[in-house]
């Protein structure tokens, strides 16, 4: 006989979860049942879309071979890039294990599209901390965009998280070459952008000047909705394979997708003019990348359900969270606001204690490269830095916001959150 929801949650008691928290978890799951159904609908849509891309491109065993050296004529790499392009509704895609992080993919997108004298206009406020040096926001360091004469300005989002349409209109000028959108919240308290937001911005920008490039940092946002930014008017997007589109399987890699001419310019930046996307050995990892993409929608669904459960559980306990459990999500990030440093450190420790890797380690704040504040990070993952695996991090500054993301299986997220309240 199938166990009832309360009886199934009772199995968490053997791992130290109190009865009162099990009761609270049952109430939380009952209240978010319809949200789980909504996520299942998104997962089904995206899983079938990904499957169809593999079928339409006639992916075969021969495409999982190995190339070395220059990687010329890697038919598997080329096929996978066509599948990515089809999934993202893009003309072209550049998918390489030589891209080691989302920041590198976004940086390549910026350097590939911008030239001296151009202006980059961020319309979602200041980008994620690790991009500050790339752009030269705080200091035009050597090799930053600023050091090449590329200027930067920004328009902040409104207090409610909506795009400042009038602000964008007045900020665009003849030098504006790129309008940059960060879909995820980064280390801020604002909401993630949704496909409708990106459609609105892209329509506005292209209505003013069709030649302006609408570029999107898509990290943490892939497969959280039924439409990707390149299906909403964005010209180019970039992201990491150890985040959503790697399905918890990819060990490294990144992607850039969008207009064919822009994608090739980014490839030329990463390799060399004259070679562009023609080089780049896959070293036998085509199977890993392809399988990661295939499992990605299901993986993202687990991440979203874990985040929804966490949001509702902590809401019921009176802890401030964002987004709310019922809110439509544009990324896999869940924030919890603790207001005190010790509470944030304690919660991060509980996340680490429920990891399959290094569960015995106690996280401590440290000076992490690319950040202005000390950062605490729980990341007991099979792949270093993989945020589709359960992790939790944040800068040690008021109001002490913990950014929880990932969870290959929602049971891990549930146990960590329930233990934190026990």
C-alpha cells in the first residue's frame, strides 16, 4: 500500500528530524501540491522539446566519439551544438568543455560582441560580482572592457523587480551597442526575470534600434520556464554546463547561443580569428554533454521542487524568503534572509551536513576570488562548483542572505531544511 504524505515524511525522523518539523513539512507539502503540478507541466514540456531536438538532428552513437588536438571535423561536437541551438530556439550554438565557468562564457559573449567605443548598458542593475572585473565597473583593470575603451552604464530595476522601461528608453544613445540582462538574481534580493520581462525589454530595445544586441546571462535560468531568452527576442545568451543545462552530469563546460554571426565572433575570441568554432577537441566528452542536456529538464524540476518546499517550510516558520513558494520562478535560486551572521553560518552548515560529499566539513566565511566581502559556501558536490547539486552560499554582509540553489534530488533539500529547523 502506498504511504500517505505524512507517513512518507516520517522516515526523515531516523535522521534527526523532530516530529514537530515533520508535521510542519507535511503542511508545507500539502500547500504547495498545485505548485509541484505546475513544475511538472514545465518539465514535461521541456523534456519533450529536448527529446525532439535529438530526434530531429538524428543524433547517433557515432556522434559520441573522441577527437584530440585541434578537434577538426568533430561531427559529434557539431551535432551537439545543433541540438543546443534547436533547444534554445537559436540560429547557432557554441558548446565547449574548454569553457570552464558561466563567468567565462558571459565574458566571451561580451568581448565577442563589443568593440572599443561601444557602450554596454545593463538594464538589470549591477551584474553578478565576478563580472565586475571583466567589465571594469569599479576599476578599469588591465584587459577589462573599460581598458579597451568600452563604456558601461546601468539602469536599475524598479523596487518591485519590473524593468524600468522609461529609464531604459532614456538611457539608450547612439553609442549603445549592447543591452545586457542578468536573468537570475545574483547576490541581490530582487526577483529573477521571467520570459515576459525579457520579451518586453527586447521588443523595446529593437524598436528603438534593431542593431542593438540584447544579451542575456542565462545562468541558473535554463528550463525553469517553457521559453528561453532566445525565444523571447534576445540576440545571444550564455551559460554554464555545470549549472542547469548540464543536468547534473557535466563535469565542466559552457555554452553561447543566439545569432550565428554573434556566436562566431565569440568563438573567435575564445580561440583565434580565422579558426573560430572550427577548433576545440571534445576528448571523448560528447556523451557526457549530450546526456547532461537530455536529463536537464528533469534535473531542473527537482531543483525547483526543492526550492518551493524550502520556501514554504521557512515561510510557515516565520523566516523571510524570496521568492515565495507560490511565485512563478525564473531561476533555481531560493533566498533566506536571516538578519544575523551566526544564523546564516549555522544554516549553511546544515546544508553542508546533508551533502553526499564532505558532509563532515564545517563551512567558514573566506576571501573568495572575485568578491568584495567574505563568502560562506556549502558545496558538497560531485562536481566542484556545480550549482544543480545542492549548495548554499552568500556574502557575509547585512541582511545576511543565504542563496540556496540546486538539488539533484529534492529529498536531499527536504532533509537539509528540516534538520535546520529541528
